[in-house]
C-alpha cells in the first residue's frame, strides 16, 4: 500500500517570499503520478500541479513548481512570490495505475502581510 | 457542466439515525470516491468506485455503505450514526487513469449529537 507523508502540519511565509512544502511517499510502483491540491478556507479543493514519475523535468505552473526526487521518493512544492491568496491547506497526493488516490495529512500555509 | 454536486451541505443527526449523502457528477467519470476530513488527519478515503457496479473499501469504511448503480451517482449511506462520524465529507470524481485530476464536491458538514 502506498503512503504519503507531509511532516509539516503548519508553515508560514512572508508575502512576496518563497516557501517550500515537503512531501514524501512510499511505493513499489515505478509508474505513477504525484499531485499537489490546495484547499482554501472556502473548502473547495483545487489542483495546483501534477508530476508524472517518468518525467525527469520538474513540473511548473506559474509561481508553483515542484522538486521531484524519484530515488528519494520526495515531492516538494515551491511557491514563489507568495500572495495572500495562497493561504490554504495544501495536500500532496499519489496515484498509480489501477489504484486509489492516497492523500497526505496536509500542510496549513499562513501568508503574513 | 455542474461538475460534482453534493447534498446536503449541512446535516445534524442524532446518534443511531441513518441517512444518505448524495453525490453526482456530470463529467462521465469512471472513478468516484468519498473522503472524510478531520482536523490533523487530512483526507481519509472511505469508499471508492472505478465504475458502475464496482465499489471497494478505503481506509475507514466501517459504518458506511456505498453503491454505484450508475456512472453519475455515488451515494454514501450512514447506517447508524455515531458521534465519531462527525466530520466534513467530500465526494470526488476523475477519469480512471493515474494522471487524471480529481474534481471535488463542495463538501457536507455532518454533526452527530
């Protein structure tokens, strides 16, 4: 069974600064996807970014990028130029073919003006 | 498209009562799932389905039943509500491939007294 671990229950960042959220996972699969989802106070879950395990290049979406280290089974999310609207819970998730989606316990990000 | 809809948004039950949380999607997604979200515990998978007529248990299935008679609908039944089932419940759907984005409903806040 896959496990996803987010070891930082809470993080804070100054507005306009950069923050990195950590995620590690455990799997015996070789082909899979990793995701970061954002849950703002509205509770609506939104996909932030995804990474395919076979792609060596780290995914990037505007101010959001990942550092994917397959051998270390690490998948961190970097948020650059943090904005007040980035304040939210962030969940890391894993999915391999034919398997259910596994989520981590989440990191609550606070953005300080 | 309405996306993923959940009803009701809020519900209060007495211990021992039963009820059904409704979930529907109009995106023709094969994969549907139910999660509960509790503080500090992230999203825990209750049940999931990879297609009509197929369901499977997640991490925390006890006290809940599901069925999937159509592609669109995936109701979650609480058989005999307990205070430990007080939580926020999310339904999600996606295409049944590992890289597919999960689309979440707005959630149901359930309180069992």
